[in-house]
């Protein structure tokens, strides 16, 4: 039974019109990471952080999956084996394309989290610091995303999956954020065939046995076939 584990990053959603982080004019060119993607930044100015995520949420609800997302959904439906998509992305493109076995290790724009009682709910399109938690009523609402310094979700599922993978693929990620950036090296050490599908070389390219360079909407469907 083939086990395929696929890590995706912002590059797989670039052709759906969603900004990446480190490309020319990317998200980190417009905002300092420490201001909008750390708990300290949120504590300092929750309104600014909500504005940053409100803008990305508005973009994400309008975006459509591209051929790369659809190819991964086909792979999951057709393979004689298992496919697990571990995405660093907070958009809903994989699910919209039909993937069902998806882990959002850095959370989701579509979810809100109460800092006071840890209740989670479907995020409204526009969130503000004053929003009362639907469960405890506290005005302690934040986007349910994992910021720098916070522990990614589902590590207890991800680590065993990497250990058991026959094939590990990384798609559209610059390999600069940990622990995801080390997954290729870990999977390879555990015996997986590793393949990197990316527009250009990444900081983790050396960890991969196979490289397919190009736009995700072109190279992923070819790889899946
Ligand atoms: C943690 C969520 C502890 C919200 C994000 C010093 C050394 C090592 C590590 C650290 C260190 N200091 C601090 C750390 C830890 C830190 C870290 O790694 N820092 C980095 C900067 C050094 N990590 C953390 O804090 C993490 N938590 O470590 O907790 C722990 C860990 C394990 C167990 C116990 C405790 C939490 C990190 C999560 C941060 N949250 N986002 C939001 O989205 O706003 S990060 C954000 O950037 C993304 O989620 C993603 O993970 C990350 C990287 O972005 P990419 O997806 O790779 O996108 P990028 O733009 O960089 O690259 C796009 C790529 O696509 C490019 O290569 C480009 O060429 C390619 N591309 C572009 N277009 C296309 C394309 N490819 C194909 N087709 C195209 N069309």
C-alpha cells in the first residue's frame, strides 16, 4: 500500500492569485513578520493583525483552486494507497479542489480562535479585536493560524506519517520555515523517495533526490500522472 505524503507551501496557490511570502512583492515585503505573524505583534496591535488576515481571507474566499490542487485531489481519489497533504497554507484551496486528507499545520483563515477559552469557530469574513467569543463572550478573538514561536498543529500525526512515507513531495515552498523545512531530510532518512516540485531551487533542495522545476499548475499534473 503506497503512502504518499505531500507538503505544500504558498507557491502551490500562487497561480490561484494568492500572494506568496518571499517572492517579489510578497506578503513579507508589505508587512514585517514580527508585526503581523507573531503573538507579540498581535498583543501589540491586534487591529493591524486582524486587518492583515481580513485582507487575505477576502482574497482567499474569491480564489479558485488551480490544476495543481486538482491533480493532488485526483491522486488521492485514484491511487492504490494513501495520500496525506500537509499544507503550510492557511487558504482552503486543497479542500475546494476535492482533497479530503488535509492537515493545516499552520492553521486556517477560515477559523477563529478564542484566546480566553480556546473555542474555535468558522471565522466571519471580517474580524476585529472587539468580536465577542460565541462561547465565553470574551473579546479575545484571534485568527486560528500558527504564528512564529507557536507550535504547529498535528505534529503527532505528521511525524509518524513522515516515518512511514514511501514518497515525500514538497510543492511550492521555499524551505525556510521550521519544522516543515526539515521534513524532506527526515523523510529521506526514513527511506522515502523525495521529490521537490518548485519554481526554483529552495533552501531545502539538497534534501531531495528528485527535482521538478516549473510552475505548480504545469509540473504537478505531470508528476501525478
Ligand atoms: C516552531 C502561518 C517550535 C500564518 C506561518 C532559528 C533557526 C531555525 C528555526 C527557528 C529559528 N528561530 C525561530 C525558529 C522557528 C521558526 C522558524 O522556522 N523561523 C524561520 C524564519 C527561521 N518556526 C516557528 O516558529 C514555527 N514554530 O518552531 O515551534 C516547535 C516546533 C516543533 C515542535 C515543538 C515546538 C511556526 C512557524 C509558522 C509560522 N507561520 N504562516 C500565515 O500564513 O500568515 S509561516 C509562512 O511562511 C507559511 O505558513 C509557510 O510555512 C512559511 C514559508 O512560506 P512558503 O509557504 O514556503 O512560501 P514562500 O513565499 O516562502 O515560498 C514560496 C515558494 O514557492 C518559493 O520557493 C517560490 O519559488 C515558489 N513558487 C512561487 N510561485 C510558484 C512557486 N512554485 C511553483 N509554482 C509557482 N507558480
